[in-house]
């Protein structure tokens, strides 16, 4: 398990004792692996033979991973990826439904929360998602819970639940329109249409499209680039955007100011300014 110090004031995290240690969790029969090194926690979906389906076990492991990562100040970034040629085909309905035909009842019977991927979107650390292939239904909703998405050429995306008489019930009706706009988001939901990687880039669903063989490298570069920034500033920036977007503009601007005032009292802020004046790379400690 990854561990890290937690100060009494959660807005002022204390530095970890070994910020660049490599820590691995035992894989066993887990559907999700977790490895941490160089300030980046790497989560990997590990059922390529079944196209990385979303089921109760994966949700439990994501929640466990969140508990491991969230308060660990050694972790500055999270990188989510998947093994195989498909990122995720979505819900494993065969396993979830059993003898019922009610999808909502099925999710409840497996103790799956109403927002299964809120455990990721609520992480204080930013998440980069490397989409190696198709992300369908809950697979796309998993990617939507991340902060930055990078896609491989040829990847496709859709939320086809309406064709089953369902809604995208893992955050799709809310996160997708917030990301790509109400019109395009609603169109994707109502039609269940498939969006190509190039179209996803055009509408802002992903921030970059790269050759498949370069995806891991590009995602790692982005994660490392963010990990080298001031960790408290990065966390507060994510908080300002994630929470501020839900507020009226005037309230959101006050929230931004409040976070800025808190950041002004940190050692990292002083180090950042000092390093800038001395024309050197800052040595942030996360405090």
C-alpha cells in the first residue's frame, strides 16, 4: 500500500518522506494494477482478454486505489491506461444482471455507487487518461472522470445506452455535456453515435491524438510535465476549475481568490518565486 503523511489542515499537505520511491501493489487476480514512481501513480486496467469491462470488482479496486493515492503527498499525478487494444467496452452486463433485467437494480445489488467514477474525479491529483483504443459506454464515462485524455489513432468513443432503452448511468449525462458542450454531448447521448479519435479531438473530448505506438510515451510525458510543477498549485488549480465550474461566476471568482490566498502562505509559493528570480528550477516540497 502507498502511504503518505497527512497534516491536520488538508489544504496544507506535508511532504512525503520518500517522494520518488517506486511502490507496487500485488497484482494477484486484480483487474487493476497500481504502481507509483517519480511522483506519478500509474493505474492500469488489466483484463484485455475481455476488453477491460467495467464491473463491481473494478469499481471496488478503483475506490481502494483512490484511498491509497488521495492523501499520499508523494503522488503528484495519476496516469490511467489499459492493457490490450481496447480501453474499455463498458459495463459487463452479463455478470451484473444475473437473473434481473433491471440494470439499476443490478448495480445496487452489487453495491455500485450512483457515481461509480467519482472516486477518481474527486482525487486532488490531476489524472491523465491514455486511451489506447475504443472507450464505450461506462468505459468512456471512466475516461470522462479524468482531467486530460490522450487518444491513440483509430480509437472510437460512444455512449450507446439509449439503444438498450437506458441512460448512461455512470456520469455520462453530466460529464460529457460539460466537456464537449450541451449540443454535441446531448447528440452523442441521444443517437449513441460513434465518434472517431479525430472528431473527439475537434470537439474537445480528447486533448491530443497520437500514433498508437507513441501513446504511452506521450501520456507519460504529459504526466511528468505536470508532476514537475508546484504540487500545491496544481491541486488548487484543479480544485478551482472542478468546483468553480459548478458555481455562479462571481462566487467562483471569490473561490479562486480564496485558494490563491491560501497558496500565498505556502513554502512552495516562496520557493517558486525565489527560483524564478534566481533563474533556476524550483525544488517544490509540497508544503
